[in-house]
């Protein structure tokens, strides 16, 4: 029976979370959206992850969906809940992290929980309440130019408190070595002096060792929130035995591969450039083409290009710099360019699967979500990882298919090559 439940703000965030839970030893099942009432998790699953669309959703809808998902998890016997958001705390003063976390805190009835976006293995750390990306304060990192959720501060209380009903307290790294009772007494004493009914704790988290300590200090709480960095130590803590073996699904598939990229992150742009530099075949999906013609015509043209390369992997990308994205949307007026691009990618993926493609490798949360919805896939087995937070996934509905879906900021420079190599049946 499931003991741990996680809701994530987008699909790649959910696969990221699931991969770390598996690494920590918990058999994990991922669901795309809130499962229907008659859908039950697999008997072997001890951790359940639900991918929502709350990162950029209307706030009221995001809170509603989050509570629906938490209620479903509770009905499956879950006793420990986790609200997962991006390790760069993608949010604005009107963002959704605060309202969702507030609602979840009310749902479980706890006085406090954590805000813990750190993911040291991918360069995201917290020190003194400030979030750093590869050593650079968040608001000075490339995230400052994010087209949907630009970062304007690195101090997490300054990001969180304008959108939340509750205050934030920071916890310094030296306190992580204290006994649990001493840490709790310290926090409650501070909260009482400030007359806080409920509150958030932001611990320093700069290393994997810090993650283990945080899991030991706060893993007993019914609710935690953060990025994926805390999930592996939490999973280890919850496992009945640290020696537990998980049987992972086969990572390889016999069939051609289609690669897609919709993320405009610096990491994804670098991965596209590396793929092209090393002889990879690619075709750009131009926003102007979608506007001047139609999604149908664009899909037909690009599909023709894919088929002309006789089964060799082709990368279809719309990724661009933040400035070019802004200019393209300006030209489009009220027509949402991102929606057109995602629909075109989804149709290409659907056609590829119908035509026998057995490997889909996709960069970008919104693009990944559009593709999986179009394919009608609702749950996944989690396999080995191409890179931290990027697992190979197998949908029980199409067990011959292998999906690698990544958040824009994740993965090494040679991500596409690695994914192709790991999923190809030799």
C-alpha cells in the first residue's frame, strides 16, 4: 500500500520527483493528472506521484486541483504528502506556490512545514534563505528572463510571503546538527514570539548531507514542500529496509526515435546546439509558419522532413531566446504562440507512435504535457535515469514505448545523445 504521495506542478516536475523516489528505494507510480475514481494504483507502488498543471494555471483552479489530488492520495492510504515545485522556485508575487502550499498545510492540519527547493546535484542550493543557481543568486541567473515566471528576487521569504497567508522562518545550517526536539523547540519558540499560528521553515540546504539531516529532522511531518532534492533521502527514510531492491522496467526499445524541444532554458538551448554540432539532424518549427499557414500544414511539412531521413533520429525544436519568444508573441498579437507550438508537437508525437516510433525524447514541461495528453497516457512505470531528475518511463498502456521527458533546466550538454543511447535496443 502507498505510504507517500506527491503532487507536482507540471509533468516533467512529476517525472523528476518520481525518479528520485525510485533512487531512494520506493517503488513509484506516476499519474498524468488526477486519476479517475475507479483507477487504482499498482499493488507494488509505495509512492504515488500526480502530475498537475499548476505551475502556470489560474490560481483558483490550481488550488482546487491540488486539493483534489491530495484527497485522492489520502483515499489510497497515503500518510506523508509532498508538494513539489521547481527547484528554481518559479514564481511571481501573484504565483501559485504560496496558495497551494497554504491549502495543503490547512489540509493536513499542521502548524508548519518546509519550503525546500534545493537540488544540489543540479546546482540549486539555499543559504540564509537565499536560493542560488550554480553559485549565482536566483534573480541574477538565466531564470530572471523566464518567459512565464521571471525571477525578481533570490530571497525565498520575499518570493513567498506576498502570495501566502503565512510567514517564513529561516533555519541556519549549524542547527541541522541539533536533535529534532531542540530544533522543534527553537522554531516553535520563535513562532510563538512572533504570534504565528502557522508558518514555513526554510532550512539551509547546500549538500546531500544537509538533505539527509533535513529528512531526519522533518520527515515525520505529514506535509513537506520543495523541489526533488529532498525526495531521495525522504524515500530512504520511509523504506522498510535500505537493502530493498526495485525491479526497474527495461530501458530499451526496438524502434526509431523522435526528439522534441520546446523549452527556452539556457540548458536546453545548449543541448540543441551540442546535438547539431555533433551531426544530429534537426528542424526548427517556426512560429511564423504556424501563423501564416496552420498547425495541420506545419505538421505535414515537418513530418515529411522526418520521414525523409529513413528512421534516423530527428530533433524538432521551437526553443529560442527569451527576447525572440517575446518578439514572436508580439507579432502574433492575441494568438497564443506557445499553445500552437505545443499542439503541433503533440500531433507529431501522436503520428510518430502510430507509425511505429518507440522512443520519444522531449525537453520542456509544457511540451511534454501536451504530448502525453495527446497520446492519452495516464500512468507510468519509472525506470533508470538519463540524468538526475530525468527517468526513462514506460506507460503500461503502451509497454513497447519509452519516454524521456525533461524539465528545461535539467540534463547535461549531451542529454539528447545519452537518451538515444540508453533507450536504443542493440
